[in-house]
């Protein structure tokens, strides 16, 4: 039995949730709130004292990249070809580079200053990262990053772009991807994959973030 343990937001567990669902891996999607996590944390089973954690037969695995790759291999979403797997990993890890530009803004307490900082990023460092990602995706040889088959890299790009456009981040508009048509079309192509669309049609995924960010654009 597999259990994905994380907060209710998409965050760092959404790729794992999607991967398990797409691969039909029997699992429990355990979503905890902050108060519950503070109590669970004291039990000491989380390898690094943080979430997400994947529980497999009583053993615990931390770090979202490790979790996602493990589940991707089980789900058939990790390309068998080493080069294609590396291409998927390349996009997966670049998503972290995108978020690195935004992390300092989370420490800004003044709402107006936070919005201003993120708007500056949209015209600078964040824009630069999105342009680079757009260039890589535009150069792909197929519908997805490694050709015609969906991979964990596609899901990572999808989840991160969806979070950006969800309205969850003050200062980042919901139409942010309009300036990046390649990214917008790619995100929509992943959102339209039947198994992905089915995941977000589930009532448990009808929260504001997922409704505005993770479904295919009308």
C-alpha cells in the first residue's frame, strides 16, 4: 500500500498524486492541515521532518523529486531510454529554478510590497526563466517533452505552470501564460490528457487553486 502524505494544496505533492492516479497505483492521498502535521511530525517518521512523504509498506521516502521518480517508474511514466529520461529530468529540475526566483517574495510581509516584487520578477528574472523553458518545450520532437509519451517531466511542468496561473500567488495574474503561448498550449495539452482531466474532475480537487489553474482552458 502506498500513501502520499502532504497538505491539501497542490504544492510539492501534486506530481506524485497525478502519477499515482495515472498509473493506477493503489494509494491513499492523505491530506493534512498544518495543525495535524505539527502533531504527526513529533512521531519522528518523516526522514527530514518535512512533507511530502511517501509511505510504502511501512517505509518512508522524503523529497518530492525522489518520490516522483519512484512513482513514475512504477507508473510507466519514466522513459526507458536513458536520454529521454534525462530530458524529462532536465525539465523537471528546471521547474525548481523557476521557483527559485519567487521564493524571496514569500518572505515579504507587506502585501503591497510583495505584489510589487512579483510584478518586477514578471518583467525580469521570472520572465527570463519562462522564456528559457518555452524555448526547450518549443524544440521538443513530439506532443510531450520526450516525444509522444507522457512523462514525469511533463507533469512537473504542467503542475508548476498551473500553480503560476491559478491566482494563488498575489501579484501573478491568472493570464500570465498569455505572454508565453508555447507554455500555454503545452500546459493545456497535458491538462487535456484524459487521466489528468479525470483527476481534476474529482470532487476532492474542486478547490480554488485547482479549479482556476489546473484544468484545461475553455
